[in-house]
């Protein structure tokens, strides 16, 4: 339950680096729309070494934390409980601090991916392709395990990454085919393509976008659009952006931390788009 309106409540996003994060913009917009004038949301540059002391120092006014890299796995030993969703990928991006002092961890990235796709009309897909094999790729696999009925092809750059993705596939019980990055152009013909790579990594693929592309989910949002997303849109394909993901995972965080539901998605989206336009 949320605290009485007269009590100050705090939340924040932690990570390193963190200055680029849009999370404060989204959460503050939600608080304003919900009339939570006593709530604040900040950002703190915290690395793995500093995380335990930061968490231990939180007072009773704290309601929750959002976590980004490199803290999503490092926070787990500091928690009293972790949801099944977060445990499935060993990654927590949301910590809710309860009135009795307990710290509960969850992962809203996974349902956020599903919700972002659903908003664009994608509820099921027979097959899918994932570009990249980093931390976000494991969450993408977990999300796809909920909506993909067939094979998921994952395009990787190294044998080590290939082994990691095979491990996640086994753990998540999904049908995964590992492919080399040199064959990534073939991924663009899948009914759903999820790009989880850093900025610039898929630029060279833009020239290979088919004339009738289907759906691209590119997890980046700044800079936007990526070269791949721009070409995809030009050819009439549907594009889901990293801002869509950021919004939907933030909506779930706001609901968990404040106890208010539904969170104001439209107001949060408007604030996020304005902030990106100002950059």
C-alpha cells in the first residue's frame, strides 16, 4: 500500500553511467498525473562496488529503485525475495521497498517487451529473430518465450556468446537456433526481428532490409531512429522502439512502487518524447 499523502516518498534509478537515463522524466510525469506531489524520483551514479552501501543506507521514506547496467545481477544478493520472472534471467531492474523493510526484486523488462509488442498488434508469432546476445537478449528471449510458438534464431558474434544463449534457451525452455553474425541479413526476413545490439551495430544491415519487411523491435531510443529502423519504416514495416520498451517497463514500476494502477502511459509517453526531442 502507498504511504499517506502527507509522507515524503522517494524512488530513483541507479546505474553507471546514468546521466543519460530517461527514467526520471517518465516517473516524474507519472507522479504529476497521479497527483503524488509528495513523491520524488532521482538518478544516482552507482557501480557494483558502491551498491551494497547505498541499499543499506536507504531510509523508510524510500519506496523503490529502478536498476540499469551494471546492477541488475549485482543487486540480487541484497534482496529478501525475487520474482520468478526476474529469477528466470538472473536480472532485477525493479526493487520495491515495503513498509516492513523488505526488499523485493522484479524484472519489468520482460513483460514490458510483451506489452510494447502487444500495443503494436503483436500478440503471437510463429518464429522470430534476435540480433545480439548481450544482457538485453536474455530478456528478449524470455519475452519471446511467451509469444513465439516456434523457433527463435539468435545471431551472435562469438562462440562464448553462442554458449551463453544456448544456456538461456535451455533454462527458458525455448527453441533456439544459434547463427553467426555474418548471416544476420537473413534475420531481416523473420516475421519479428528484435535488435538488442549497441548503437551502430546494425547500421550495416540497413541496406539489406527486404522490400516488404514485417516488424522490427529495436531496443535503442537515443539516437533514434537507428539506420536499420529508418530504412525499415521507409519500406513500410512496423517499428517498435526502445522508448516503447522503456515506457512499458516504467509503467509497471510506477504501479508497483506507488500502489496506483493504471499508471498514466499517455502522459509518460508525451514527457519521454519531449525530452528526447530536446536532446
